[in-house]
């Protein structure tokens, strides 16, 4: 308690003035808040797919068409004779897993969902333009989307997968333009878009055990098997821990007896000679032992980091929803999140906890093909509306490793496809007259079922123009299904686009 | 209501001395013009919209607008005839807000609220118009008839007791709506007592603070750097804090709790000028909030929604996310009255838009410019109220006027900040704009009292009373000469700057 000094009070008028000032300042805060939502965040929120304005517009607006890289129509519109409302028509079923559908009753999927705002023309993407458009008679400007996809390649890829489940990704390694993005099974997206058949069609697709609505190329999570060795090679070369001529003296013995890692024995697949290999030999023979040793020398932190540079560990930025690929599930305490050296050794040749999407593996092949630089993959290459057209420029996502190392790895992958030894594993991937580089994979799933059949690669070796990833679920060895299909599609590419 | 004022006329006809109110006349003409333009915009929007997608738009009812504008004109005439020198800005400002509210309620689907009264089936716009008429009628009657404040000044504890009784009655007899127990039904009439409690609280605080102001101002206790009033006078602060927390725990009424406590702190500062009390109050508030967050599920949900509504855009966060979408669609200039709020399958995008989110609807259709204008109108109301307070004849009237104005300003602040996701959303109304009878009536009372208080020609306040025995015992025993000294600079006649703001 301190004695009071009989302080005089401030006049009420002044304190009331202070209170008024405080409230006025708080109201200024409200004004800033309104500005934040109504000006700063307005363009983004106005285009959100679940914004009722977007949904309402979708019911009445004639959506912009979608065409392939040659201008062939992939999505157009027809009018319901009863209500006059427009609905979508998709001529090729092969594109259903990419373009998706736009349905009044069941919402949108695929590109129809992710590019909805542009297709309905609700927003052109800039605040000033949106402001001015309010004064026009028809505020909607549906835009046409041009995709990088080739109808010929897409249909051939789907036909090649046939009745099997699987995925094919083809892209231009220098630009990131996706040329084919096939996932099977496909579904009848026109039937879902047509209001008279949508109910049954949607129910059938939704309840199908084959899950056709899952875009396997971007959302399928697969054990990679030996195709993952390319990631290990990139990490080893990129970190400098291995060189193209690195050999391991303990390899011959390990080929016979298995490689003992912390009490666990890494076994080779049959037929590999008991010799020391360099990078090219090991890739040619697809040696699990050499790659396990290379992975251990590279270290878990380097393996995770270089994989991360290519997109592992996070969802890839893409026109369609993607899921993250992983080197390890990351719950271990060793560098990179590995549990121990056993997991690292197994991950180095694509087993253990390693899980990938086909798109991710296509990007790995494209990185090698593009001298070690990764381009951001994209489906839409141009949009066009009343105010003219805009093309979407290639964008480099990052440099993963050096051009020299990329050249050495390219040579190793060329031998894996073209040499007599390599051909034992990748039969059918070669294209007459064109040098192809690649790597097959046979992903063991445990149990008694057939393994997943994998192939990744690119061509031509000198000046790569196309990179490819193929997976056929339960397709057997890599050389059984994936490699021949890749060879056919690469041949078709050069037949379509010239040599 | 002027109908109530009219019968008085013959009796006092001989004594009528009309006093022109030129500024109010001009401003009201502007208000009328604005509302007319708004209704034309609504009509045009109704014509160009394709009937297929206009499920959410109902055209303005010209009769409703005529009734509303006619009522405001009658109130204006009544004030002129009464000859009182009351504020000329408050009525136009609040009439504008009420007009905006009427336009919005006319524009929303009338099926939002439907009540059957006798042979009539009333929709949203009908009911809101009825409450607006009652509200402005009540304001006018109070503005003309209230000439002394004894009934408020002398019975502050009675008022406080009535307030607590009202709160208890709501708790014991109230109806549960959405997990909150806010409304009380008396036969066919139901209302939200917490609304009336706002006025009662201000009356009590004005009485208490003006009586004990000299004692509260003295530093007697120091805790660290903070000076506290004599311990016994901390009691009201503790009581207010307890009432606010009680509101949260018992009624789940976060909005009212926040409003009461904020107005209390504002008034405490206005009365004492001590920032320390406000700091202490804010600390108490933060402590209470922390405890409530961990104790009361509703509070936790509200805060979590506020932190990231986009985490569950179709679940808990749906309402606020949809409101933010509406603000965003409005942009700078808005879509135009009647051209916003896209309906999907005939449903309005924002649930409870007429009670909780009228500003989001207006923000979409009138844009950020419209939001600024509405905020400006609220600031005008607050500024007039505080000006009336600053030029009041004594402390009770000053604190009463300030408190009434702050109730409106603070309530607008809390709900608008909630709508804009600046603070967690609380379910209180936007004064004069939201749909709701209790809220409109109480706002009418507030405007009426403010108008009455603004008349400098009314009866002078009674002479200050002796401090109670309690105060003499606790605060004055050691230095009995101080009370006179403390009150000396505050003679009732001229404690404040003269106002001189009336035109």
C-alpha cells in the first residue's frame, strides 16, 4: 500500500476522446481486414472450385473446349434438348483419367476441376481485368485449353496397357510438356457428364473395384524395384560419393554368398557373374549388390536429398492432384530418415519402404535426359479467350546433378537397353534406328503374385526428345510387359513426330 | 412510434413551439434518395437475372420502402414539433443503416423466416419492417418524452438486480437453440434478454462509476507497476469479469461476454483515465480466455475454426469460408445490389446470412466501398454519442451517453471483425442491420436515450449524493478531509467542456 496523493482526475471529455480514438483505430483495422479479403485475396478466392459463384457459373456457362497439341478436340459441348443447359462430350475414352468430367450432379474431376475457373471463364486471373469485366454485357469468358498431349500416343498407350491396370507417362524432357498420361482402366466420362445417364454411370465407376477414378499415373503409389537404381546413381554421382568407374572389391564374394548388412543378407537375382562392376556394368546387369553398396556409400542423407530435388517427399506441382513419392517413410533416426543400413541397402535398389508414382519416375528419366536439369511437368500448354491467347512457358524446377554425370549415366542406361547383356532384361525397349537409354524394373511385392513390370527411359540418346515411364501392375518381369510397350510407344513417337 | 406521440398533440397544442431541424431534413432527404436508388438497383437486378438462377432474389416491395421512409419522416416531424434541441445527425445515420437492412432483408429469399400472425403470413422483409417501425418509433418517443434521469440514476442497484434476474430467468426458462440458451419466450413473444442487459449494464456502470469516481481515481494499491484502486472498489471489476465468464459458461454466449467486458473496460478508462486498470482488465480477460479455451468445448471449436477455417471448408469452417468467398466476390466495387449471392440448387451460399453475416452479403453486393460506407456510418453514430457524452451536464449523463454509444460501436466492431476473420466469430448482431426484433428494439432504446441526453435544455441533474457509508468507512476513515478535495474540481454544473455542436 502506498499513500495516495489525492491525484486529480483527468477531465471526462479527454478520456472519452481517448476512447473514441481507440475505437476509431479499431475500425481502421476492420477497413484493412476488408481490403485484405476484398482486394488482396479476392482473385484467388473467387476462383476456388468450391466457391458457389464458380459452381453456379458451371451450370449455365458453355465451358471452353479442350484440344490436344494438334488441335484435335478432346472435350466439347452439347445442349440438353429439354432444359437447354449445356453438357460435356468427350470423344476419346483414353483421356478420361486426365480430363475427368464436368457433371452438374456429381461435380468435376481431373482437368475439368483444376482448370474449372478458366474453362467457365469466371476469372481471367488478374484483379484489374476482373474489375473491368463487370461492366461488360457478358462477364464470362470461357477459355479454350490446349494440352501438350498427343491423341495418337495417348490412345496407343491405353491400348498397349490393354486389360491390365497400369500407367504410362511420356514427356518432353527439355520442356516438361506431357505427351501422354495414360492410366488404366479408363471410364466413360461422357456418360457421367450427360445428365440423362450420369447417375448410373457415376455409380458404376465409383463402385468399381478397379478404381478407375484413381489417376494411377499421378496418384498410384508403386514399389519401383530396379528402376529406382537410377535415383541411387543420381544421388551417388551428384554427391560425389561414387564415380562412373567406382568398383567394390567385396562384390564378387557378395555375388556368391550375399552381401551381409547388419546381419541381413542382400541377395542377387540369378545369372549375375561374380565379378567387380563399374556403374555401366552394374546398370547393364541390374546388380542389386553393386547398387546396395553404392547406396550405402552414398548415405541415406544424400539419397533422400537428391531424390527430394526431383520431387520425392512432397506432392509434385502439376495440373492434376498428385501424391508424394518416398524413398523411406522417414520414421527412422539414421540420416535421411532411414531406420538402419538394411533399409538403406534395400531402398538403393528400389525395395524396402520406397514408393513412387509413375509421373515421378518419368521425371527421373527426364532429368537424366535433360543433362541433369528438371523441367516442371505440365499438361496445359496454352489457353485462349476473347482477349487473345496465352502460352504457358517451360519452367525449370531445378538442377539435380551435373551434365557430365548425366552423360555417364545416360551411357550406362543406353547399354542397359542396347547391349547383349542389357537386352536380357529390357528386351523390346529398343527402337530400330534410334538409340534408346533406359532401365527396367521388377518390383517384388512379397507373397505369391506376379511382380509389377516397370520401365523408364528416353530417346534418342544424343539429343533426347522424349522420356517415358511405364508400369504394368502384376505384369511380371520388366522385360515381359513394360519394356516392349515402351519400345512400341517410342517407335510410334518417332513415326508421328519424325526422327 | 409517432402514433403514440400523435395523441398527445391536442392536449399540448397550445404549448407547441416547433423548432426547425434543417440539417436533419437535408440529411434525411439524402437517406431517402439513397434507399430509393438501392431499390431501383434491386428491381433492375431482378429483371435482368435469368429466372432459372434467381431463386435467391426477391424484388423489393415498394410499399415496404414507402412505409419505412414515411415513418422516418414522421419521426423527423415529431422531433420538429416537440421543439426539443436534440442531436440532428443520429437519426439520419441510424435511419440509413436501417434502410440498408430493409433493402437486404427484402432482397434475401423471404422464406428465410416465416411467421404466421393471425391471418397474415409474414416473410423476412415484413417482419424486419415491423421491428424497424417499432424500433424507430420507440426511439422517437424516448427522445421526446424523457426529460429527467432520476429513474435511471437513483436505482442503479435495482437495475443491476433486474439484469441478473433476467439472465437467471433465461438460464432457467430459456429455449435451447443451437446449443445456446439465449432466448426467453413469454407466450407468443420471444426475445433475447442479453440484448436488454446491454442497456441495463451501461445504466448501472454509469451510476456506479460516477458515484465512486473520486475514489477510483486515487492510487491506493500498487501491485508491481500497476496501480489499483482501493481493494473494495475492485469488486465491480471482479463482478463484471465473473458475469462475462458466466455468460460464456452458462449460455455459451461468447459475443455478449466479449461485448460486456469491452464496454466495461472502455467506461472504466473513461471514468478514471487510468490505463493500468485497462491493462489489468485485459490481463484478466486473457487469463479467462485461456481457461475457457481449455474448459469449454464451444470456445475451443470457435477458436480452431477461426485459426484455419479452410481446413474444413465443408464442415465446421463452412459458414466463415462462404462468407469470405462472398467478400472476395464483391471485390472493390461489388456485384451490385441484387446481383450477388449465387445460389446453388436454390440454397443461399451463407447459412444464417440475415442474422450473423449481413455484412458479408452487403460486402459482396456493394463491394469494399460499401463496407467502408457502413463502417463510416457506425463511426458517425459513435462519434455523435461520445460528443453528447463530452458535453453532458454531469458525470452520470456523460458516462451513460458514452456507454450507450460504445455498446453500438463495440458490438459492430466485434461482429464485423468476426465476419472478416480477424477474431473468432461470435453470434451477436450487427446493430440496426441484422435481422432480429430484440436487437432492433434495444438499439431503438439506445438511440432514443442518446437523443434525449443530447438536449441541453432538460432538467439539470440532481445534486451529487454523499458517498455511501460503505465508501466513507473503507476509503475515508484515515483522511476524512479528502472527499471534498477530490470532488472539488468536479462541480456538477460545469465539469466538462461545453458542447456547442448543435446546428
